[in-house]
């Protein structure tokens, strides 16, 4: 495909290329996305952060949902989409990955500079003392006891280290993401419906600064009209094809 060839050429010549990824890059690893049919929000109502803080029942429902999602995460490994981005970073074609994903698969694939806008489901954070703990043991404890675990250190409220609805995004991460977008000469938006903030603005900011914008997503997005190139195809085989062209 001509478009894949062109993006591969742009990547080869880029100095400050950035990839922005959403749930779509991880569906080929077996983790469902949010907004596709059969996606997570067609099945459950998310627990709002305010409710989590106030009500024990909301905390129980939160842990119940997260324990179900944990099974998807625990079994999943990176796919060729994740490993391609890691390879491009190693080869000096890609500066960073900005992600909305919480699954940790970019790091597992070998990407080093990963900005997690929505935190990570790989660890548990105590909202009262700020300590973090590995996720597996605490989810296992919840499943065994059917009771929300308390912080082992201070007895406080434990929550996955992800950003819930109603909770602010990490300011330092957002700021760094904005700088990368402003500085990018090529911006690849991969597997995101580009409807929630800051996903909706980052590609726009990159484009308004100086970047060429490429969107790789199965379904149309609201930003397709301003992109130089839109590729509506499966992410894994698209990035794999680009990698092959970059190498040769
Ligand atoms: P989204 O669900 O809104 O959109 C995903 C997009 O990916 C869809 O438009 C779909 O067309 C596309 N897609 C799915 N599989 C694809 C494939 N194999 N090839 C090409 N395109 C594909 O996702 P979003 O924009 O990232 O927003 C959802 C929110 O969900 C984020 O806040 C994120 O934190 C959270 N989330 C994360 C995970 C994860 O960590 N893996 C999973 C589900 C949801
Ligand atoms: Zn604590």
C-alpha cells in the first residue's frame, strides 16, 4: 500500500516523531477496547472517583470490575504493534510513546520512554499514604476474601494506580505529552477513537505546530479530515509492514 510506504519514509526521515496510542493497539493482545461493540462500556458502568472515595459499596464494585479486567491484563503479552514501536525507538526513528492505555504492554515490549496519561493497572496505590504495591497479590486477596483490601502499611484506601472518571490526569505527564506534541515533526495516532481529552487535542496541537499527522484506526475518528494520511486497517499488520520497509 502506497500510504504505508509513505509513512515508512516519513519515519525514516523524522527527528522528533511521536506515537500516541489507545486501546486499539492492545485488542490484538486480547484486551477489549472501550467503545467498540463488545467493548468494556457495553458491559459495565464505571465507578466515579467521588463515589469511590465516599462509599464502601462503590469501592467493592470498583474492585469487582478491576478484578475481572485483571484476568484480561494478566494473560496478555505485547503484540507486533507494541514491538514495532519499541523497535523504532531503539533505531532512533521514534522519540516517545504517549498512551492512554493502562496495560503496561508498551514497556513490556521494550519501549523506554512511555507516558501513561491514565496511569497503570500494574500497580495499586494507597490514596491515603501514597505507597504503591504490585497488583497481583492484592487482586488475589480480593478474590479469595471477597473483601476490598486495606493498605498493608496504613490501613488506608487502595485503588489501582489508574485515573478514574472524575479524577484529574497527572499534570507532569500531560505537560510532557504537550511538549512532545508541539515539538513533533511526525505524529502517529494509533488505535484511539480520539474522542476523550487530551486524546482529542494532542494530534491537533501537533498538527498546528508542525507535525505531519497520520491516523491508524479501524473506525473513523473526528480528526480524520485534518490528517495527511488515514489508514483504516488492523494495527499489527500495518506497523509490521512499515517496519519491514524501514529496515530495507
Ligand atoms: P477506544 O475504545 O475509544 O477506541 C479504540 C479504537 O481502536 C476504536 O476506534 C477501534 O476502531 C480501534 N481498534 C480496535 N482494535 C483495532 C485494531 N486491531 N486495529 C485497528 N484499529 C483498532 O479507545 P481509546 O481512544 O484508547 O479510549 C478508551 C479509554 O480506554 C482510554 O481512556 C484508556 O485508558 C482505556 N482503556 C485502556 C485499555 C488498555 O489499557 N488496553 C483497554 C480498554 C480501555
Ligand atoms: Zn497506605
